[in-house]
């Protein structure tokens, strides 16, 4: 039975109670996914009878299933059981094509800035941490990259569409359902501050990725995603940004594998002025989006008063 039969339960129930329900649902789904991961590691990955191709296939299936169970399922259960509905709860209304275009423009404009702060973060960690600690972080990063490489396989172009689906489309959908579509909306009701809800959501989003060298870049992207959702009122806009960003990174991985380019050779450093221009472009487009959102709400308000 749903928590409420009232379709407006999201606006009538206490925000703190709703947030706690979502957290408990998320924990239950995460425990389920962790148990499944343990069973796979114990009885599947350790089986020497499996071929490399079969292991890759199983890993791809598990990656999709884990994303759905850990992110999409808690959001779907929560909105279904509040009685508000998945479509209304997540705000899956069709966006204006203009806002989707803004999201894609921002995705490309943000790349120099992201690369600069990732480079800065790596340099900062290397100089501020001990050699052993930094080496430990590099080992953790290598494990994460090896898991991605196991999913992409030999990075032949024949596997590129499948990698786009598994590592690009599925995470974009499931993670946005969870973080922007549900967590950010709940935090906005609790805090009544858009920027605070976005910052808290971004901190959680960054933490679950376990990517130490790219943590600053992930956080910045999450903040952008949060404002895209806030200004557009449609989850499809941050989904478009997220999918485009993931796909761009996957494309770079395949191009590096095809060309043999060494990204750590020291020739890929981004100049500060390029990052500054990138940041200025992002702020400009976001300002345009905010003004357009304000004018749209004002127009709707005037229409309702007539």
C-alpha cells in the first residue's frame, strides 16, 4: 500500500519523514546490490571455467543491474509509494529543445575547466600527501580504471555502442533519477534553499563515485546538473548533459586506445586562461537559462491570473 493515497502527498507529508523513507529505501537496495556482488565474486568471478568473453558479458550485465537496483529502483519505489507517481515525482515532462541545447553547449564548454581542476587536484594531492599515501590512491584509481576496462573490453570500435549504453546511457538515467530527481527535490523541501540542496546532493554524488583524482571535477559537474534541473524543471535536461558527458569521456577512451596517446605524458595540461574562458562561458549560459526560467514562470503566473 502506498504511504498516501493523496496524489499531493509529496507536499503534505513532513519533508524530514519523506527524506528518511527515501534513505531507508536506498539503504535496502544498496544492501541487496552488495549481497548480489558478493555472491557473484564468490561463485562466478572465481570460477576458472568461465571464458574471458563470458566474464566480460556477465560484468556488463551486472553493471546495468547494479545501476538500476542502487539508483533507479529506490527512486521508483519512493515516488510510487508516496502516491505522487514516478512521472510527476521525477518531473519527466518533455523539456523545451532550447534548454536541452543549452545543456549540451555547457557540456562541451565545461571540458577545459574540468580538465584544469582535475589536473590541479592531482598535483595538489601529489605534493600534499606522502609518497605512500599517494601511491595508495593511485592503486585505488587503477582498480577503478581496470573495472571500466573490463567492461569496455579491448576497446574495439565494434564494442563502442554497447559501452555507450552501459557506461553512458544507463548511469545517466539511473543516477539522475536518484540524485536530481529524488534526493535534490527532497533536500530542497527540507532546506528551502536551492543552492544548499544542490551542494549536499553534489557532495553525496561525488562520494559514491570513489574517484579521488577526479572528485573536484565530478563535484562541479554535479552542481551544474543540479542547476540544470532547477532551472528547467525537467529531469531530461540533466539526463541529456550527463549522457553527453559520459559519452564524450567514453569516446576519448576509445580514441586514446586507438591512437596510443599517453595522457600522462605531461603534454595534456590545460592553461589557466583556457579554464577561465570555459568557466565564463558556463556562467553565461547558466545565466541565460536562469533568466529564461524566470520569464517562463512569470508568464505562467500572468496567464493564471487572467
